C-alpha cells in the first residue's frame, strides 16, 4: 500500500513516515506542482496527501487506486471536489487545527492596523521620534464596529477575542442561524449592512464558487469610507486590483493581508509599497503544535483510507 505526498512545506516528512511505517504503508514524498507530473505521481497511489498542488480533474482522472485525497489544511480549494466525487474518491481536510493561531493572528493584524504599529516602529528605527501616522489613524476598538464575514470555528474565536475590547461585532454568514450569532453577543446582519457599517472587515470564509471574488470592485466601493480590511482567509476572496485602487484613493484606510491573489505577491506589486498595508506570507496558521497536529492528522486519515476504514472530515460526501 502506498501513500503519495504531492508537496509540502516542512523540512522533512519524518512525522508522516513514522505514522505510515507503523501501519505498514509505503510513503512517497515529492515536491510536485506540475499537472503533467502529478498525473504520473498519483497514478498508483492508494491515498494522496496534498498541500498546494493543483489536484484538478485531469490529475484525479489518473488516480487508479486512490481511496482518499487528504489536504494539509482547512481549505480544499486546490482540489476539484466535484471531479473527486464523480470518481467516488472522498476528499478530507483537517478542520480543527490552527483555530487559535489564526484567531490570534487576526487580532494581531487588526490591532497593528488600528494602532499604526508597523509605521510607528519604522519611524523610530529611521532615527525619527513622534507619531508616524495621522492622529485619526490611531483608533480604539472600543469605538468601532468590526464586521466578521464567516462564522465558523475561526470566525467564532475571533468574535470571542474581540468581546473584551467592547467593540460592536457584526456577523454575516448565511449558513449560520441568527440565534447562534446572537449567542456570542454579536449582531447577525446582511453582507450589505455589514459593509456599510463596519470600520474593520475581517474575512473568515472558505474559498469556493460562492465566495471567490466576494469583495470585488462594487462591494469594496460599498464599504464604509475609511474602513480597514483584514484577510487571513484566502487571497481569491478579494479582487486585488480593486483593493489596491481603494487603498490608493483612500477609500480604505488600511489593510492587513496574510493571503493574496496570486501567491507569492509579485515583487513589483504596488500594494507592497503602501505603508498602510501589513503583509505576511500565508503564515497565520503557524505554530509548532498546530503544524504537528496538521501532519499527524493528515497521515492518520491516509492510513484509515488505505485500510478501508470510515474517514473523518469528508468535504465532498
């Protein structure tokens, strides 16, 4: 029995090798993101673990023995779920790792924007002293409304972390009952209401057919003037050109982006020259415990698959 790992960002595959070896399963690890090469790589795999490689319909069509595709992560936007379903191949994710890490990172980015943390640090390092941003850029969460788009595990943890800051918390998630939102002390609202009222908008929804391009030019224009945007979800939730334009014109006051479209951000992208933008390299999920749990869970699901056992976290039933 063989498990193929298409790509990974870890130094080694020791964690996965140990778990698979204990189950008598062979591991083949690769760093492959080419569709043509992926076709051959996955052909005789009994299970496939993937991180960022494009597991599209062509790649899935070449899987002759696969009993599962397992994604290192919560989102599964690099896997064609419909194509896998058509081949009766379950796709599994790891939905309960890095929840606290991403929620913490969201608050860090939000506070960094509202308190001008990076600009004030850069000013002092340059040899200057004093406030680095206009006074109206130094804002207090107590006086603001925060709009949370997506109220799953991470969105709820963000809401809980915001409660002690005494801000108004608006939530849009059509998949969550209003009563569940109110239980967290938040206000369920429509997307239009949230965009019009929120001083900070933070994104915590998955990337799928319904959410890609969620914040395009029209919706960004509908955001409250001077609002800030935090995106630790997926880069394709936001139109990068519309966001760049809104920041350049001052319609949005600031943005904090752990994700972007495309990734990595092109080195010459104008958004990298904007002082009011905090950027990071898709690292919100990072911590030693989170990465360990991610890797162990993915390997354990692969073992269950090759053993023909019931699988958890199937996202394309």
